[in-house]
C-alpha cells in the first residue's frame, strides 16, 4: 500500500468519527426497564437537555476512538513496511554494478564519483557528435566497398540498386580528394567489382595510363593513343547500332551526334561560342560529306569547309567559304596540328561493347589542358554510340582527371547532356577531380559556364570527398556551397 492510500484511509476514518462516536454512545448507554414511570412532585419543574449522556461516557467514547485509529494506523504502517522489505529483497537479488565500479584487476574502478556537465544540443547535432551512434548503412545488396568505421559491419554500395529503391535520384558519382588519400583506389575498386556483377566499365580518357593494367587484368582492352602510336580513332564513327533502332532514327541520331561533336570541338578550340553563320558552314559540310562518303572523317570536313562545293539556303558558296574559314582552321588542329595522326583517319581499333572493360590510354599525349580536353572529348564521342544503347545493360563510365574537361564550357555541356540521360541509358558516370576549387575555375560567378558546372554536380546524387582542407572549403563561393548540403566529408 502506498503513502497516498494510507492518507486516504486516515481521511475516511476522520470523516466517520462522528458516526463511530454515536455508535459507541448507543452501545454504552444504560438500559431502562420498559413501562418505567417517573414520580415527581406536581410542583417540581422538569428541564429537557439534548445530547445527554451518563457521567463519564464521553471520555470512554473518545478513548475508544483513539484506540481504533491507532490500531488502524499500525496495521497500515506494518503493511507498508512489509512492502518495502520485499522491494529491498528483490533489489538485492538483482545483478548490479557499484557506483564506483566493480572490484578486481582491469575493472576500471574509480574512487571518485564521475560528474559530467550537462550539455544541450539539437538531435541533428547529436547525431554527428555523439560517438556511440552508428548509422544503419545502405543495406547488404550490391558491391562490397569495405568495413563501416562506426558499426564494424560490411559497407556495401550499388548506385543502380540504390536508384531502383529510391534512395538515390540518379546513379552518378562525384569523387574528390587530395593526392594520396585513396580516391583512385576507390574508383578502381568500384570498377573491378562492377565487372564481377556482370557490368561493363568504360574509361574514355586515361591521361596518366593508370587504368591500362586494370583493364587487361579483368580481360578487357586498353588502347594507347598518341602521336606515332599507330592507333587511330575516328570520332565520327557510327558505332554499334542498337538492334531496335530503325534506319531513319539511326541516321538522325548519328548526324546529331556528329554535329554536336564538331560544334563542341570548334568552340573549345576558338575559346568562344560559335556564330550562327559558322554553325551553318559546319552543318552544310557535314551533310555533303555524309552523302558522298561512306565513312566521314575530320580531314573531309575541314576540306569541305575551306572549299565548299555547294550553296545552302541563305548562303552562297563564297559566303559559306568566308563564314566557315575560322572554324575550319580551328578543326584543322586535329588534322594537321599537334594532334595529327590520332583522329585524322579511319579507326584502327574496333569498339567491342561485349568486353568487360575498355580504357583509352592518353598518357603519351602531352600538352595544355585544352589539348587534353579535346582528346578526351573525341574519345568519349567514339564510345558514345555504344553508351546510348538502352539495351546495353548497366555500365560504369569513369572520367578520370575530369578537371581538364571542366575548364571547357563546350565540352562541359556535352558531359551534362550525358549525365541527364544516364538513367535512361543505364549508365553510372564517375567524375574524379582533385579539389572542390576545380569548380571555381569554371567561368565567373553567375556565368553560363558556372551554371553548367553546378548543373552537372546537381545531377550527381552521390558525392564523396577525401580529406578536403577546411581553408579550401571556407573559400568556396556561395553558389557552390548549397550543392554539398548532404555530402559526406571524410
């Protein structure tokens, strides 16, 4: 019985005190024989007094009441003591640890009571600050990456599976980190383990030649490009045709891809957007070459622009020659300039989409970032026909040293178009850079080039960072920071 129950019993006893007193008075009242008459003198006066009781009766009643209350109080206290004794007995039988710790060696016993200062914080802050919490992870499906540093369990990551489950909005990946921190190891581990799951890996540009040994180790192919290497790639190749594509649709796709490549290469070389008349000169030259040649190559396009043979709507032959002269000289760099012998003839390498991995080794090509960007764009376009096949399965496309492409807005626009179509094509694009400040080098704040870079990063659901310095993070502009709102910095 609790203390509140005892108080209620005492209150009830106090309320019924008058009833008990009345009962005791009735029981103790002296008996009077029936038909007893009082014989008094006729001249005497009779006084009636209410509440009369015999002499000494009130004292006896009060004594009886106090005795009853004491007896009840004692029974209640005895019951309470019995409950406390039973509770103490149960506590003694339970296993417990002393406040100062267990005795014995290596028990961590403390002779002073530990006192911690209370700390108040939001649940969001505590989720990252409290060291004894571990996240549930991404599940056991997909590629094993390593061991979770907090929980000790296996950490698995599969961009296609996470996209299918709705965890990610797209399968694209952005990887940044300082040199020697392990970003290349993660990229190669992810690629090799993708092959084990039946997926194919394409590396359209390997400036350092690191992927060649990896491609050969998994049964793939590594193509070395460079002046004097003897290998050529024709960026205007049709590529493997999907079985479900009709003739008219296929011709339209090939022509659109070729026009987009020629425009991007020209803009990147000129360092400015194309004028409308220059774009017309390129389109007319391409249509003529596609009509007359079974396999168009870049030297044919340059010659048709320098010496046009047909007029077009709104332009005479002389106007086309004048309008396309500067653009033709920009494209001639890939034919007669420092890149001659790489993209100026029919392809000597056949693209095999069934190989588990294909890498284009560009380590033999040295030059400026613009030059390397042009080479990587031509190489990626050569692969694009196979990448656009919706029936080609799940494929990982690795853009190593992607910062070289980020500095070219025209090349960046082509990458963004491929990023947006990744879900429809079954692709997971992996972009590898060194620093987050590489994004700051893309144009000025508010420019179209900066908008393209932000859009490219915005279409990347997975962002991985290795040991980015705080000073570098603090220097990022306000239009870049919001893109990393849910990123993990390691």
